[in-house]
């Protein structure tokens, strides 16, 4: 790419998009070697292609638009991606929960991972739009389990609608919870917490507003450019639970926003299994 024009040459542009589409997920170093350009040039190329909607920029590389679209559509596919990272994040996020507390949990594979690590807790009240939770959670730990109504998204196995529960007579119950566990599509300094679906963004934002504390659960592949719909600004969360240190710009923005970054190490999940959690 010419430093004078700042434009990506058409030939390399087409080849790069085709390669990312075929590989589905690539790294900056891989592209730099393949196209015999510097990593900085690759980063500029990917940024331009992301802005044009031809690839999806990630921390350290990019993924194809088709791969992202397929992941958005099918929960079963998402359950097979980054499984170790999600398990470690879930184990660490579960340490933020105490018995006798009230939780809001949104639909997502990383929040499901957290639910699987709540086994030693008791008397939890959970309000959620995640239709997979009953099959993932032990009845021993739950006092009450509530589902938010709305449209059922079969591919995501979740409901999308208002964050509300009604009393007899149709009056809405005023909801407050101790902690919200929220899985998001992307985390970035300029965009905050974002997702690709507008209705889901509104629902997740409402969950966060009704919570005393908020923990965002996101593996490091979510450190990308903002997605379509903003859920909230960075400072709306108390914790970011992830599997790797965020890149410098994001780390600085999170620190300014007062967000505590909790990084799940390799030992987190295995240690919890050893003690029976």
C-alpha cells in the first residue's frame, strides 16, 4: 500500500479478501509473510477492508465475513469455538457470584460456561433470556429461575424482548439484581460493548441497568472494531473477564473507565475442577 495515497492496491486487496475468506481466520504475521509486506502494512490493509465490510478485524488478525455470519446464526457452532478460553473465563466469572444472590444472565456461550461453574453455590435467583440454562445448571443451586418473554430465536436458543416480569393483573415487577453476567460480541475503546443485533443490544443494556454490578464476559477474539449496535459504554461495567490481556489502547480505556480486568490463566479451570467446583 502506498504510504502517499493510503489506499490498498486493488490486486492485493482482492487476493487478501479471497485468502481470508478461504482460511476463515488469519493472523497479521501470517498475512505479512504470505504477501511479503510489513505487519504495519497488513494492519492498515485489514483496517481498510474492515471499514469496507469485506473482513472483520480482530485483535491480531481478521476473520471472514461469512465465518462471522455463520457463527452469529448457529449456537451449536459457537459452542465449538474457543472452548478452552470460554471455560477458563466461565470459571473465573463464577468466583464473582455468591450464594443467595440474584443474577441476570444473557444468552451466550461464554455465559453458559460460567453457569457450569456455579455448582457449589446455593439459593440463586436467576433471570435470563438463555433457553439453554435449564439443561446446563444443577437444580440444587437454584431457588428461582425466571425467563424473560419475547421472540424466540431458535438458532440462538434465546428470547429477545423486554427485560420485565409481570405480576398478576399485568403490572410490571420492578427488577433489580446483584450481578449481571453479560456475554458481548465485541469490546473496543471507541465503541464500548457492542453486538451485531439491535434488539439484543437493547436487552443486554437493560439487564446492565438493572444490576448492582456488571461483569462482561469476552474472550480475546472479541477485542475487535465495534459491531453494529452499542450495548453500553465501557464504564457501565465493573469487570471485564477475559482470557488474555487487552491490547494497549483498550487496556488504557478500561482503566480510565474504572473497569477491573480479570484475566483467566491456564490454571483457572483445572484448579476449580480439582476442588470440585
